[in-house]
C-alpha cells in the first residue's frame, strides 16, 4: 500500500519544532516490527496504516511523543476492552485507543476512555485528524498560553 500519511506526520517537525525532518526522527521498519511484536505478540502489519506511518515518521521525536499527552512507544501497546491503547494523559485519567475490530482500517476513529468510569467515547475524528489537531492545540494554543503566564514567586 502506498504511503498516505508519512509526509503529513513528517511535517510536524519543521512546523512545530523549527527543525528539518531527519530519518532518525522516525522509527525504522525493523524497530517498529520488534517493538510491536514485543508488546502485542503480533507483527506490526496488524497496526492501521496511519499508526505505522506515524511511528515511522516521528516515533523518535520525544518533543512530539511527550507533547502534553504521552504517546506510547510501540513496545508499550496494550489491548484492553477491545481497544489498542496508544496514549494517556499525565494524570492517567484518560487513555486513547482504536477499536480492535477497526485495526484493518487505514485511518480508524480514535476513542477515549475515562479511567475512573471505564466508559469509552468517540473523539469523532480519525487517528490522523486527531493527532494533527492535538499537536495544533498543544503548540499553537496551549504552549503560548503557558509561556504568557507569569512565573510563580517561590
């Protein structure tokens, strides 16, 4: 299958980190394969195309993988409640996932679980839409607000 999302995700590096994308910004095919095999006991081909291309593009960029939320390394993937989990918030109140029965979809919908209630809700966007919107929110809205706050007096 042709690469559909690589350029989109690679563009995050120059757009938000003011740097040129380098091959080491992404995981290699071999690294991704080994990590997915370690966590899921399955080949990386089980992942949706968009998830594979996300990690091949920016899986090695800590500033993106830990930008407000924590995008899991592929060797941390879990399947719980019928969802492939890939991200959590800092307080571990929420976790994001893709329905296991949708893993064959090239760009499936993202869902979020409230860990206190165990309730899953759709984020009403595909993985590519959700991730691009999340980075836009973090780097264009949230980060400038944090920079504008006065430092606390201690």
